[in-house]
């Protein structure tokens, strides 16, 4: 036999089996999401242990801006071990404060990036005064993609200038409100960006815009990422990390490690999470509803 399936019954069995497998994967993924978001216990002690382990292995902790400036000063990055810590405050400022308190206790520095909907000016000032960094987690391109219900990358070109202007307005407002330098910024990821295949940091390809506003670096800049050997992000149960565990990185002894966390994934807040999930559903429905016309 040549290994091909020629019987109609066999084809049907394979098709049914594949469908059941897909259903099983979907159910498992949904369970992992529900458990991670609504049922998992707080893991702040795990975060404390993680930092201590890296520090005990000789890693110097950095915010995005401190590592960037060290890189630009001509320091020999390869001479030591460096841990870059970044936190995207998508939802829970209380969890962000808990992480910052832990970092103060163990002597770590990091960057915290706040969305307009998660701003906590007092906390941002506390973070900055402690030697860490607080700045802007921006999403203006996604905002306009959803507002105009743009569905393709080609259409994005029509709104880039408007999105850059909106970013500049929001950035200046935030800078005035906080009195902070906001020397680095970090792009937020939204379903709208994934829908068109263009991230929010597309806006900051313009060096003129950066220079005008005083932005030194964007968290996804290739020059910043070039020396990074391992880049990790927190994820869902049961792995909790993507693409590998920090313990695996420690075993390898990578010289420059970049860890991105989302504080809301480290403690349960059912009210905030449920509200965010409802908002996502509503935004998704609005985005996908047919339009009689689009004005750009």
C-alpha cells in the first residue's frame, strides 16, 4: 500500500477524529484561559523568588531606559549579566504596585508602562522616584483602526498621520500630568493590530516624531533588542511562560535576559478581569459589524 486513504469511510473517520481533536484543543485552551484569569492563586511570591534567583546568579537588573543608556554609553554589555524587566499595566494597577514593592525589597529596577485607561499618577511618580521607570503604554493606532473599522494593512496608511498626532497629544498630556521624562515608551498589543497585521509601534518609525517629543527608545526597537539573548513573556497556565521558563535561561547562563510581565496575570482580580473581557467582546462586535460607509 502507498499509505493513501482511499476508502470513503476511512476518510470520514479521519475527518471526525480531526474535528474531535480540534474541539479538545479548544476546550483545553478555554479552560487554561479561565483558570489563569479567574481561578489561579496569586503568584507574587513566585515573582519575588524569580528576582532573587536571578540576582543570586549575578544578574544586574535594568529598566528599559537604564539598559538603553548603558548600551549607548559604550559599556561592555558582554562583560556581565543583565536582566531587563518590563511590566505592561494593561489592567491592574494594584498588582503593579505589589510588583514594585517586591522589587524595592530585593533591590531591582524595572520599567512600568501604563495605558491611558490604567493611569495611576501617584504610583508612576513613586516608581520613578525609586530609581525604576514609569512611562506610556500607547495604542493610538489600534484606537483608530477600531474607530474606523479598518480591516486591511493597506487602509492603515490613511490614518498614520492622524494616529501620530493623537499619540503626540496624549504623550504631551501625560508628560505634563506626571512631570516624568517618559524617555522610553512601549507599544500595547490589541486585537485590532493583529487583525491588520500592523503593531502600534509602527507610528514611531518616524525619528522626527521621537525627536520632537523627546523619546529616546521604543521597547521594541531592534537596536535595544540586538544584545538580548533570551526574551521571555509571562503566559497562561500550565506553562506560565513563553517561549521557555526563566529556570531554563538560568541554567544556560544567558548574558542578557529580557522579561516582560503583565501584573494582572500574577494576582486574581475577578471584577477587573470580567469588566475587561466584556469590553473586549463589545469592542470586537463593534469592529466586525457591517458599515454603511466609512469616513476617513
